[in-house]
C-alpha cells in the first residue's frame, strides 16, 4: 500500500525514519529491509497490544517505503538535513543570545557596583543617607546637600537608561530570532 505524500509528510514530522528503523542514514537496501522486518514483527498490532502499536506499525511501513525508493529517500534526506541544520543554527543562536544576556547583566551589575561606590560612605541603595544625621555647623551645608541630591538624580537616570538599553537589546534579539 503506497502512502500519499501528505501521509508521508505527516509521519516524517513526527518520526525520524532512520531512528524509527534503527539504521544509520547511509544504510543500504538490505539493511533497511531487515530492520523493517524486525521492527514490524515487534510492533505488529496482532502481536503488540500497546496503544501506539498501530501508529508505529503504520509509520514503519511508510518509513520503509520512503527509504527504499531512491527519489523519496533523496527528498526525505534533503528535508531531514535542512531540519538538522536549522536546529543547530537555532541552538547556536540561543547560545549567543544567552551569552549576550549574561554579558549585559554582568555589565549592568558592574555599573550598579560603581554607582554604589561613588555614592560614598553612609549612602545605601535607596539613595538616602543611612548614617548619623549631621548637624548644622559640622561641615554639612545646603550646597553639599544640593550636590549630593543632584548626583543621586544623575545616578538614578543612568540606572534607568542602562535598564532601558538592556530591554531594547533583548527585544531586538528576540525580533531577530523570529
């Protein structure tokens, strides 16, 4: 029974014919025939009562039909090789994307550490003064306070800008992936 092209494509999406038969992609006709007979006996619906035996048996017959026909095998191999190339390319892209994200987060963390260090002693992550409150006349004046407030505002703007750049790069990488 010859399967239609639609059936072959549907089964090929679900199964790798070489793996299904347990043969290498360079196997010759005799090896494929032996592997088919062995697998067909194992999954024949009369001998195997599992739920998926009929489906696998049908897939085995289509796999042998495709791999034993020169034209169908060449077509299948071309599609299979393209799928393998796409998968490798996607894995490489995912690795680059993951590395880019890690680099971006590392740079952002370094910038945050530099920001905290430049705040000086007594200033916490919230930007407020955590140490004892200086009294007037002890060297604390409104000019110093205004300078510190301006520095805090600049650092908060830089932090927001870095976050926005990171988000834009991640969105750009995601759109390129699609």
